[in-house]
C-alpha cells in the first residue's frame, strides 16, 4: 500500500513515472536491510520515525499556528458546505473557457452526503462510521498477521515489549489523527482542486504542503514519505525473509541449517521480495486499484485470521486444525459477500462498485465474524484440545543453540505474568476509550461549535507534539549506556583515551587526591574478618550461583 501511495506522490511532485518510482523505491530498502538485518531495521526505524514526526509537527504548526488558526479553518469548513451546486460549478471551472469540471462527490464543495447537517465538523457521519469499522478490522488483521510485529515483540524483553507496544500505539495514533486534523481538513477548508480519486491515491498531504510551503513543502512530504516507506519496507522484508528462512527452508529443506546458511537465504529473499513488491505495486496501479481501495480491501483478505490467531494464543482448548479451517473459510465467505454485495448494490461487478464503503464493510464484517464463529464451534464441539502453554518452549529449536541475549528474566513465569497483566488491563482500557468512549462523547456535540473544534485541534496538536517528544527522547534515554559505549569506542579509536563515565568521575572525586585511596576507609576499630570466614562465604556464594543457573 505504501508503494502505491508513494509512487503516486512521487509522480505528482516530481513528474517521475509511477512505474519507475515503484521499481526504484524498494532498492532503498533492499540495500541496507540485506546487509544490516534486524539490527539495521531497528536503528533505521528509529531515525525514520524521528524524521516523520518532525515533519508532522512542522505541518501541524504551519496550518494552525503560522498560517491559519482553528477559528479560520472552522470558518472555511463551514463556508465550504454552504455553497450550492451552481456556486460549486462556478468555483471549479476553467477560468478561460468558463466550462465547469465539477461533479458532486468528486470535489469537496457543498453539503456532505451522510453527515449531520451536511457538515465536515461532526462525528455523526455514516461514511465515517463505515470507514471506522473497516479501519479497525483491517488494522486488527495487519497487527495479528504481520510477522514484523511478532518479530519485534519476540526480540524485546517482556516488560519492554508490553510498554513499548502500548506507547508505540499511542504515538502512532497521532499520525492519522494530527495529520488528518491539519492537512486533511486544510485541503477541504481551502477547497483545493483534489478529486476523490486523487485523495484515494494519497495526494492530499502533498497538495496541501505545496499550497502552504511551495517547494519546501514538496520536499518535506517526499522525505516523510520515503522515511515511512523505507521503515515499513525494511520491517516487512525482514519479516518475510525470516518466515521463508526459518519456517520453510529450515523446516522442510535443511533442518540442520547453520546460521550462515539461514542468513544467505534471508538475504536472497529480501532482494526477491523487494523486487516483487515493486512489480506488484505497478500491477495494482495499472489495473486501477488505488491506495485507498487496497486499504479498504485489506480487512477482507486478512481479517479472517484475527480470531483464530487470538484463540490460539489465549485459549487452551483452541484447535490448530480448526484455526486453519476457520481462516480459509472466513476468507472464502468474505469474498463471496463482497462480490454479491457489489452485484446487488451496483448492478455489476467492477472496481468502482467493489470499492464502495457499504460493499467493503460487508466483506470485512463477514471475514472477522465468520472465522470467529467457525473456529469456536470447531474447537468446542468437533476437535477440543487442552493445551498446556508451558510446553511451548520445549518445541522451539534454536539455531546453533545460540542463547546470547536470552537471560533467565525472559523466561521467568512471574515476570511474564506481570507483563501480561500490565498490558492486558491497559490495552483493554485504552481500546475502550479510543474506539467507544471518545466517539460516543463527541456525538452529543452534533455539529461542532467553534469552541469545541478549537478544543479538538488543541488535542490533536498536543498529541502530535507529545508523541514526537516521546518517540524521539525515550529511546535515547533507555539506550544511554549503549550510546555511551559506542561513543567511547569511537573516541578511544581516534584519541587512544577512554571517556570517563559519570560513575567513574564521581569515584575519582571521592578518592583522596594525595595517595589515591578513598577518603573514607573501613572503620579500623571494626573486627577483622577471619580468612576462613571469607573462604566459606565465597564457597557459599559460588554454590548459590550454581543452583540459580541450574534452576534457570
């Protein structure tokens, strides 16, 4: 999807053909991912995310602080829906010939069908409700089915994974929320000549950025877009290569594969997957499938896997065979419902008819709920299990028995249980607040007043700035020891001297400068510890350590 939107944006801003852009963009991912692997992906993702949020903050600042204000945007949005059909035709017309190119629903002008009072300033929107449900189902699918999420969680410590994913989700939400509130609403308020087709291609942000900042805006959006594509693309490349290398190559072709052999296969897959992604994006664009169309269709394809995966992770009686049957059956039923819905609503099956909100919604709902029902029935009445999750570790085969970085804490049941409880409680609460409570609290407002909209904008700005600070600063603070080690190594390599840490500096200040001994020695009046006692204490300590290692 990102390649679709990225290629369309590059073509709109630079004039480069979208086919060339779709082919060249993946090479930025292929080169460093194939050479650096998962560590390079983590480091690059941090840098790319910091740049993305920098551009986000800039755009929010420009729209609501530098150029306009919440009141100005409010007045513009209110005026946009006040125009009649004749006025809209006059606005969207050729200045030389006077011929209009306006079509209702194609440009943002006049009342919005399905919205309360035809306004953009409301949460009471049938189209918005349908898109929201489709968005939730599709993103459930991406999180559950996307291997890159699993890899990042497995690579992190339990406590770090729980807190990191919760904080990451909160920060991520600022991207659609803050960008839509700034660039999205600005495009409608300014009545830029952007068609619904172009909006589906992801061209709203670059159009507004160019209108507000000119060439600088185009450059910022291109940088932001490239960072998003490369960051996501590298994670997906590593995920696919790991699946092929471990779950296919090592499982079925070479069970005794070494680390070097798996690494070689992974690099080959990264290159192949990158080239395939570019070619597939070209095919989708050629047959007329835009970024928005594919985004709505996503839940139909992968939504049927959500419930079976959820059950397999949390329900001891879940059937593995039932999960496979449910996922494929749900996909089949979703495709049938999707095609039948398009035929009933539009009279025929076409790209346009298949892409309406109503038809996409029917396919998404059938995908997620049918698979959940099938898997429950199969596991409960046909093939019930009683799986002991404690046995899971026994069936995991390590490559070359490499346990580097794996400590006892990562396998401590107490710590795992604490992390599970921590994330479960907060995850459910946050989901309830964002998905149910927040929209419900916005319903009584009807059409937003000027003050209510100003408060909405304030939340969007604060969320965007807060997320930018958190996503940029917290990783640096948590990695201060590793950063110090790297800088110390570079400094030592260049100067031949090591950088003293804060602890070493404090220790030196505490020591007597005259003879180098600590200013406060051991109390001379305290009785000396017999040598035999020291030996016994050492032996006990060694024995305790050995027992802890055996227990671990």
